[in-house]
């Protein structure tokens, strides 16, 4: 039986604005099991990216409980959450988030070196070969296309051997053809490494490649629907 690696119970996020309190998340309950691939979808402003940040320990909830690999993130300060992130989590962002002053090889080496692994160079080069950038290892981000930068970002994410990989709109800044290639690569590596994958996306193809879809509307999880209705709801959320 698969165990839950990420769970949220009654998670809320409320922020103060000039006109009063804004409720972004309102009592979220979800559970994601080991090895699952889950897409979080919803209209812009629904709270899905905020939820991803809270599940990954990048943001804090206003209320509720978040547990990642038995660590209660909602009870931790930033230093403790950062330690959990370093041990268990990988990230792929829409904007790539590569360090401009480092080569592709050096960007991928970074999380391996932070983990204290002496084989950082070898591991980085192996991953860059896997993502088809064996001939671009010494190039800087500014010398690469958007698709190439995202491939470096994916290699870097898997370099830390994460238990859970969080991806925020990983194809959002790419054209359709490049986005499909990145999507295929992400799932290929995910299967190879046996990672739990949690992603936020508007990309219909990417969401439908996941084993399960969670739809967020007005800060709440929409209840499961019949198969036909779920397909229609997902297509609407991603449009």
C-alpha cells in the first residue's frame, strides 16, 4: 500500500489588502501518495500556485496542517523548512530560475554539491546527457533557448534525487512543440527516478499525462466528478 508523502488538512491562506482580507485558500484537504503524478489545475487566481508553494514549504499557510515526508511543515520556521526542502524536494519553475553566472554543468552541479556529494561533476554530466544537452554543458543560460534552459532546470531538479518534484507551469514559457518535448522529458525522468510529481499547469496535454487531477476553484478543491464530467471540467479549467 502506497503511503502519503504530501498531505494538507484544512489549509487556508488569507492575506491583508487595502480593502480587507483576501481569502486565497479556504480549507484545502488533499493527500498525494508515493510515486503518484498529480496535476493541480484551475482558472487564473484560483489559488493553485499558492497551494503548490505551501505544499513545497516555500510559503506558509494561515491555518491548517501541511505534512511532507512525516515533517509537519506548518509547525516549522523557514530554516527547518529549508532543511526539509534540501533533503526531499526538487523544483522546476516556469521562469527556469537558472543562475546566469553559471554554466549548464555548474547549475546542475549546485544541488549535488550542497548535498555534499563528491561526484557532482559526473552526476551533472550524466543528467545533461539524459536531457540531450551533452554538447551544451559549458554554455551559459543566455546562450541557450528557452527549451534548452528548461531542460537544464529539469536536470538540476533531478540532480538532488528528490522524493517529490514540484513543477510550476513548466511549459508555460515555451511554444507548443517545445512544451510537448519538455512534458515528455519530465515524465520520462520521473518514471526513471520513481519520483512523486506534483505540478501546476494550464497545459491540457501535461495535465492529462498525470495519473490524477485536482481542480481548485475559488480557493477550494472541487469534489470528484463522473469520468465524462471530469474530462469536461479539466478542459474548462485548462482553457
